C-alpha cells in the first residue's frame, strides 16, 4: 500500500508535503507581488469558466441556427430530387 501511495504522489508523503509547502510559499510571494488576492484568483477562474461556457455553448446555439436555416433549403430540395428520381424509374 505504501508503494502505491509513493507512486501516486511521486515520492514519499513527507517529501511531497515539504515540496508543496515550499512551492505554495513561492507562488504566494509572486501573487502578493502582483497584488493578487485569493478572491482575485477565484474571480478570474469564475470569469474564465463563464467565458468558456458562453463561447462553447453560444457557438452551439449559433450552429443550430445555421443548421435550421440551411435545412429549410436543403431538405425540400432533397425530397424533390428523390421524388423526381423515383418518377424516372
């Protein structure tokens, strides 16, 4: 079991905890230097998620509009061409 934990974490648990603490301090100093607060970071992630949601699903909404617009022309032409083909046989 201990070997699985070490493999999952990428090292011994104590070593990983120490690296994470050190990395957290370094990142915290950099973000503090940039005058970012935890709320700013959370707001950025929420804004990113909102932007992605709008762009992905907004595009699908426009794609549905384009599909319906094209289908209004393509489907009747397809049906007419099939009827004409059946009439020739």
